[in-house]
C-alpha cells in the first residue's frame, strides 16, 4: 500500500509540475536484459528473468518505481547520473515491488535535454559473489524425491508442445489424474543456507494447471520442520504459459537457527471438477550469498 500511495503521489506531482513546466526532459526505458557475468566461476544456469520494474534515481535522488518499459518526464536537464535498480514482484505479489538483491544496478551518465527523449536499454547480471544451487532437468536425475504418499511422480520430459529454448534438453513434469491425484515431493540436496537475515531466494520457471504449494523443510538430527510458503496458482488450461517467480526464503531460513540443512518442498492436488492437470517446472535455482 505504501508503494501504491507513493506512486500515486509521484504521478500527481508529475502532472502538476508538467502543467507549470511544460518543457521537461524525457526518460524512456525499455525492458531489462539479464546477461552473463564473466566474473562468476559458478554455473549461473539459464538466465531466465521476470524483472518487471525499476527503481529510478537521478543524481542519487529517487524519482519513483516504474513498470518496464516506461517513459517519464524528468524536471531537470544537463549531464545527469541515471541509476536503475532491477526490481521484482516479491513472491509474485504485484503490490510488493522489491529491488532484487542479487542483481547489479544499471548506471549511466548522460545528458537530459528539454523536450527530447533519452532512451536507455538497461542490462544487468548476477553480482560477483552470488552462490547458486540449480536443478535444471538436463539429465535423468531430477534432484527431487517424491514422497511415498505421493501418487503422482516427477519425471523429465522434452514435450515439444511446450518446450522453450530456456528449457534446454528438458524440464520436470507431474501429471495429475483421478487415479494419481496428489503430488508430494522435495529436493534431495542437503542445502546449508545463510541465516541472520542474509537474503535467500528460490527462482523457478513454471507452467501449471494445478495449484502448487512451495515450502522449506528445516532439518536437523531430531526433527524435520515443514514451512509452507508461496502458492503457485493454477492457470487456465486454454491460456497456460511459462511464468517465472522469485520466492523469498529469507525469513524462513533465518527463523530456523537449529536447522542443520534445508530442502525445498512441493505439494499439489488435482483441482476439483477436472480429470487431469499438469505441473511443469524448470530452472529451479536457489540464490544466496
């Protein structure tokens, strides 16, 4: 709500300022381009992204938060430092626009000219010290373990009906039916993740016609604590497409100081009123420092 209020106020100020100052400079920004970081020795995985917004600063002064692409008036001219921060929808929530902590800002010094438009094509990359744990379904080892109580199973497929270049050789699929109506699974890698408020995120691409509840298992020698987290809402079968989400795990991981390691959980049920549904996932990427 604070972000919406701020943006509304900013737009009102823009409208008033333009009325009184009819000759602003214009800043036009295209969509973000996520590129490889040559300084990283680690595998970054497929560079899929859903960087939907940008925090905009001119000479270190906040202008606002805008959905890319956009064109906005700037009430100054001359050489200016323009800084754009890659911004995501935290947990897929449109009201929560957050600077993604693992991506580089884009910064350029350029001239703003009254009644002229400065066009910027921003690009970003993962920061030099980012760590990754990736499951990309490029071989038969899925990196997942289905629960004994799960009736449906995760397999690797390269279904030509929906495969995209970012899927590489394949992706993970779960087929739900009236006979195999539930899926309960978790990743197999025992991940040691940083606590103390250090950011931890789960990135993934998904294409689904059934709801999927994601979560985190905090595990030690005594117990396994289940932490349900974000739901991936089902899509209409006639309109389903690949989406990307950034899921914030920071609070769960930092709130589990007794955990020796973590695994990531996924659960789904066949929706009511249908005889089948599909869950496709790929590029499951845990990102942290």
